[in-house]
C-alpha cells in the first residue's frame, strides 16, 4: 500500500513536470511563429526587389540587342556638354 501511494506521488510529480515542459515548449513555438510572421513581409519585400533587378537587367539586355541590330547606322558627334549635335547621319 505504501509503494502504491509512493508511485502515485511520483506520477503526480511526473505529470506536473510534463505539463510544465509542454507549456514552455508551446511558448517557444509561439515565439518562433511570431518571429516568422515578422520576417515574412521583409522576405517578400526582398523578393520583389530581386525581381525588379532581374526585370531591369532583362530590359537593359533587350535594349542592347536592339541597339546591336541598328549597328553603326546612327552616329552622333557631340561637341558640347548640353545639346549641340553635328553630322547626324542615318
């Protein structure tokens, strides 16, 4: 009978420890979710910025190809710093 009551006492302590462990783990899991919620908008912003950089690079490459198709058909001779253009040859 004494062993049975001692076993019940040990099970009660084990149950208390398990409940404490579960509460602490749930607190850490909630903190992890809060961190992810804070980081996710920043991650989306970085993804959008990277996409814009890629689109800009593709735009520059497309314009370079377009100018490459024109070849030497356009020559501009600029002799001043603002807007004086001589010998426009098409």
